[in-house]
């Protein structure tokens, strides 16, 4: 049995035919259009040939933003042109298949827990490190969504009690200090201060170029990353104390650094902390969305 | 059907016969002995007459400390003379009844979720404010314990990134700023600074005397409590973002202040935060332990 998984993000959309083992049989990527009608039209156009060839049984949608899983609606999404968009119904009607939806972090954790970094773990967390910090919670093998589908904001506990206001309504949130944005800001400041460093010569600075400069021996980049890892470990340790999961999976661009990130984290972690980087990377969303669809068929 | 619930704390032990509605039919309190053998002997002595009269079907034990629920053992407890103590087996053998055990915070939440402040809530948290800050997590109507029974340390996320070391292994933990200990320290400092204040005249300072001084119009006590409430709200808001529970129940001595505490918290809370104080107070442990025993019989 196969299902069609979709991963809808701010810059691109992936559609994939996925089998019961989480193998992607066919994958299509399209850009994210800037208005809702065009975006949905482009998804339908890309999905039809996949459906004609592979005959998936259902559609699973993973989307950025705030999702009402029960009603199949994208309530709102910072980087997507959706507002109270009944995406499930529209795609289901157009494609002639049942459809289910969840947020991107939940889909990624579903994939990692079935076929990835925390396969067979029952209590696990996903922490996605990007522009902000997102998350998802697996308890007793089930995604914990809460009554309003808004559980898992693991980047928004107060980490600096005297920190500055966060758009979320709190202040000093952990994501202000440990997101990819925060790492790049710290690296930019360090590069400005050391204009002759390899780090400074590695601009534009992003997760990849910062880790590359460090790997090539730049002491400035190494110090930036060591400080960043200590901060990230603070938050992961906090989540360990609260959840005591058997595994925390790191996702998002920064997690692509893999062992170069983990080896810096380890000295700062509690003995109980088991931290891994995503095994499925950029495909976790599509695979998890497809698993979500498969699960819905068996219920 | 009735069960015998026990609440074993550092200064006292309560034993109660509890019915299926959470009503306490008979309650006995004894002091906590300083060695393990005497302590267990005193529990057995107090339990026997209750059993002879009420014929409970099972024993539920709630204990401070770190508990191995599966093996029925108190691994260790700061305020109790237990070390790898097989308490379940010893009490079960001596009393001739099946026995189960859990930590005190989990028992309190079980009681509040069945017959107290968060009755019929499926996703709820207990935050107990005492010497430290403890907690318990209810997900989908079930206590979430984690593989090692150590989930729920909601007082040990890092709240002050540059804060001082905590015995838990982290630093700047939330409990350092929002425990009853922290409140009393802040009140003592304020009383020392304002020796003519009603707060200063209210020594010895504890939750009760501080709230009393504030209620009697002491501006120094009121300022201390307002600052404390803002700090406590920071942590509760953080837990709301992570769990999005339908209710957080506050327990421990500070929660006895009831509306005097809640009214100070409210201005600082997120709109999604539903915070209540314990409805069962000091009896929650006994009632929850008895419910735990009833649940074990029906499994």
C-alpha cells in the first residue's frame, strides 16, 4: 500500500509516493506560490500524475503554520498564503482521495519515530532548529497535540528571565538564543569583530558555512559554535528534565551538521539525554505525512 | 469498594480509607520516623485497624522521592530514610493486600483529575510549590511517567540562563525563583529592608504569614507577592506553550492561598492558561494513592 505525502513549506513543496516502510517511490518538488489559489492549483497539478501512476490510497498533508487537524484546516501560517484554508477538503475533492493534515513538525516526528532516528521509541521529542525553534511530542507512541493542536512549542519556554519580548507573547524565549537565526547573528557579530578570520571570509553566513569554517580550523567559528552548542544543550537538558524522553531528534537546517553538532553538544548534556540528528532530513515531512494518511486508513 | 491510600512525606504520613468517589471515610496521621524500619513498622501499626474495620481491597502508596513504580521500590528520597526500599512488597506482605506505589506528585494529580480541580480534564499538569517545585503530567487521561518514572520535573527547566548551579545538574532552574523557599527568601530580604513594615512584624515568614501581611494591607508584602506572581506566571506560561494543557493545578503550601494567589497571577498569564489551585489540598495524596490502587485492581 502506498500513500501520497505532501510537505508544504514557505519556499517549496514536496510531494512523494511513500510505501509502508517509509520508502519514497517517487518524489516531486515545486515552488510555493504566493497566493492560495495558485498554490493549491499547483499541488493538484503535480499530484495527478503521481496518483495516475501509483494509485495511492490516501493523501497526507504536512504544512507549516497552525493547523486544525480535526477540521482539516490551515488556520494561519507565517510563510504561507493560507488563512482558515480548508486544505484537506479542497485537495480531497480535487484528487478524489481521502486526505488528512497535520503540522510539519508532527509529520517529521511521525516519520522519525516509524522509520528514522527514533524508530520504535515510544516517548520522544522532535526539536526543529530553523528561523525559530519548533517541536513535536511523542508520548506512548502517539503524537501529543493537545485540545487545540498547539502543543509542542518547545522553543517558547522562558530561558532568559530578563530577556526581550517574543512575538509569542512571552519574553526571553529559548528560540531567541538557540535558533539558526540566533547562531547566524552570533557568527556575524564574531566575523565583524574578526575581519581577518576564515569565518569572515565565509560569508554569506549560514549553518553550512559556519560549520564549514569551523571544520577548516577557524578558531572564531569554533568558538561561536561551542557557545551555541552550550546554549542549545541548556534547552535540550530542560526538555529532558520535563519529559525524560528516550530520544530527542534534532531537525531543521542546523541538524544537517550531524556529528559536528552532536560532538559539541555532548559535553554539555545530562547523562540521561539521548540526542540524535534527523535520519530522514528533508524527506521526513513527506514520509511522515504519508504515514499519517496510512494511519487514518487503519482507524 | 474502598482502598487504603497512604501519603508518605518528610514530616508526616497520612493513611486514609477512600471510596470510589474519592471520599475519605477514615483518616489517620502519624509522624515520619527517622529510620526505615521504624517508619514501615509505624505504617503497618496504623494501617491494621483501618483494614480490620473497612476491609479495603488494596493499598496505594504515594511517597516523596524517586520511585520505581514497576518494582514497587523507593529508590531514594531526600527527606525520607529510604534507599532502594522495596516498600510495596513489605507493606503488601505485612498487610495481606496487593499494593502499588507512585510518587506524591503523580498521586496528587490522579486525585485532582478524578475528583478535584481538574476533574474530567484529559491533558493537565500539576505544579507543586514547596521547598522546591515538583510536577506531574496527565496526557490523554493517563499519568505520563516516562521509561524511568522520572518525567514531570517541571521546576527544572532553565529560566535564568546565567543563573547559579542547581543540585539537579542544570543551572538557573525555575524552582530557584518560584519555589516557596524563593518566596520566603525574597520576603525576608524585603522585611530586613523595611524593619517597620507589617511584613517584618509577621515573622516567622512563610507562605501563610506573607499572604496574611499582604491581605492586611502591608505594601511591602504586596510588592513581594506581586513580583513572585509574575515569576511564577513566567514558568506556568512556559509550560502552557509546551503542553497546552486544558488545566494546570497548583499544589503545595503556597497554593493554599487560593484566590489571593490566582488573582495576582491572572494579569501575567497567557490567554490560553487555565490555572487553578488544588481542590483537595493536603488530602490529594491519600485520595490519589487510593485511586491508583483501585485502577490497579481493574487492570
